[in-house]
C-alpha cells in the first residue's frame, strides 16, 4: 500500500486531517497495518505527520503493535499533502 492510499483511507475514515480515528477503521488487515505503519514510523520525513494514541479502557478499539508499542488511534497532519 502506498502512502497516498493510506492517507486517502485515513481522510475517508476521519472526515478530514488532524482528527483521531481508530486504526481499525482504515479497513486494512492487521498484518498489513502493522507492517506498513512500522515502516512509515521509522521514516522521520513521514512519521512527523503521524500521531498515534493508545486509548485505554472498554470500547477503545482494536490495539495494533506499531514498532513494539500498542496503538489504537491515529491522526495525520494536513501538511503530509506536501510530500504525497
């Protein structure tokens, strides 16, 4: 999956940039989600636009392991459009 495709899925799920959305709402398999975000999170020029959250408690959503850390939500800054 390309960065552009991932960002498009995020914007569709969140309704815009900068809004936290459940990572599961992106509709990507667990394996691909963890693999893609692991890779992108290691690239400073991309990862600085990503903001992961681990919402605790009931109803917080599915947890994914992103570079060894549990994460349930993501928000992406609109400035990522500059590198797409």
